[in-house]
C-alpha cells in the first residue's frame, strides 16, 4: 500500500470546510467522519432525508447532493459562499460512484451512460462549480478512482471506462491548476468492504438473467466467474473506516503525490497492469477466471438468500 504522510494535519484548521460527495455510506461516510475528527466542518453529500439524519454528527453537516443534478451543485456552492462563519473550502473529495457490470456487448447503452453521468460528468460538474473556492484557499481536490482506473477487467468495461476517464481528467486538471495553488490527487482503492460489490453483483446477475440464450452461452460463465471472484476479493478487502482514514490523510498531507493506491491488492495489481504487456495480463486474468467459469450462474440476491458479494 502506498501511504501519504503519516501525520495528517497537526493543527486541524477548525475554520475550514471539506466537501465529500456520496457520504451516505461506505468510503464516503468514513471519509466524512475522518475529516470531521481532524477538525474540518464537513459538508457531506447525501440524496435522501433519512441518509441526512444518519450521517449528521459532530462536524458533519449533511447537504442534499445528487452530483447529476445541477441545482444541487449550485445550492452547495451558495452554501459555501454564504458560510455563516466565513470558513474557506479546503478539501473536495469526489467519492460518489456506482458500479453496473456486464459485458460490453450486453450492457444497455442507457446503463453505460448512467455510469458516466455519475462517475465522470457528475464529478466534473462539482469540480467546475467549486474550483473558484479552492483557488481562493489553495485547496485540494481528491478524486476517488479505483484499480479499475488502471486495469480494465472483463465485464467491468463501463465502470473501468469511467474510472480511466476520471484518471485522465485528473491528470489534465492537476497540470492546469497547480500553478493556481490547487492540488489534485487521485486515490486508487482496491477492494474496500462496502455495499457496492454486493449491489453490483446483484445487478450483474439480474442483467444476466435477462440475457438472450446466445448471450447466456457466450457470457454466462464469465459473469459468474466475475461475481464469484468479487466475493473472494471482498474477503481480503480493507475496512471502510481504514479507507476513510487514508483518504482523509491524502486530503491533508502537506505535499501530496499525484496518486495513492489503497490496499495491498491495489498496490500489487496496479503496477502489474501498468507494466506487463497486455497479452500477458490477458493470460493471467483468463487463468484466474477459468477455475470459476464452469459453475452455473447463481440467482440474483433479490431471488436468493445469499448476496453474491
Ligand atoms: N468498495 C470498493 O471496493 C471500491 C473499490 C474501488 C473504488 N471504489 C470507489 O469508491 C467510491 C465509493 O464507493 P463505496 O464502495 O463506498 O460504495 P457505496 O457504499 O455504494 O457508496 C457510493 C456512494 O455514492 C453515492 N451516489 C451514487 N450515485 C450518486 C449520485 N448520482 N450523486 C451523489 N451520490 C451518489 C451513494 O449514495 P446513495 O446511498 O444515495 O445511493 C453512496 O453514498 C466510488 O467512487 C467507488 O467507485 C470503491
């Protein structure tokens, strides 16, 4: 695992704001808590009133933020501009995300677009709106990518596409705004124990159940292998609280690197994907999937007691 400086901010700036999108659960909720514990006033993006009640706490103020809704983003900008204590925005953590996996040929275009709307365009919209505040504070953007931002596994094409694109946009942005005093950092988690994998496994199995007989024959085994290897992946996953603490350190360490992996799996897979020839990676992935592809597709969790991951 690559680590940011171990000392977060020795003297937390209690007069500073941090924004975390997707703070209702998982990594976002944990990051909001970790930043609040450092002394930031965290504007925690959630989409429902019940999630707002659940996330509200010492130093955590829920804000309604669906990152695909421009009115929500504009309201967030007004909330920051009109801060009653005139606190500056120091940190923006672009964390919200969805994962809908199916083979490239099978995933409906509407679901390709939905993932790009959330995992890429939503973050760009938030960045565009909040950059003026970060310029004033010489603050930091932290974009939550994934191992999928470097290694595109079969069945993960759309999700990986969004994360590759976020990685590219982060590189451009970093090179554009460093002269203005704004830092841009990418975090690349491997497996983190959240609800995302179970939800996405269930969606994959639901999509698989609706596939044509031909697609079942072509891709059923691959989808099965993917869902079951995700389950195994999660067993070794980093707890969300640990991921949140790492992201909070990345958000506050004095001289950040451009990228941090999160988890030993990410630290292992990302260099492999970067440096091994693509054909060799293909072979390694095919081998790791082969042992699982002969098994029949499990039912989606909604139809069976066991969650796929
Ligand atoms: N868990 C992993 O193993 C893993 C690995 C690599 C990268 N990541 C990345 O880490 C980030 C957080 O994922 P997680 O594992 O913590 O998943 P999670 O528990 O499912 O959290 C995803 C968050 O995104 C929010 N969200 C979804 N659509 C949104 C939208 N349109 N606008 C605003 N918020 C929205 C969700 O809100 P609702 O509750 O309202 O749906 C939720 O708060 C994602 O970017 C994911 O790609 C996760």
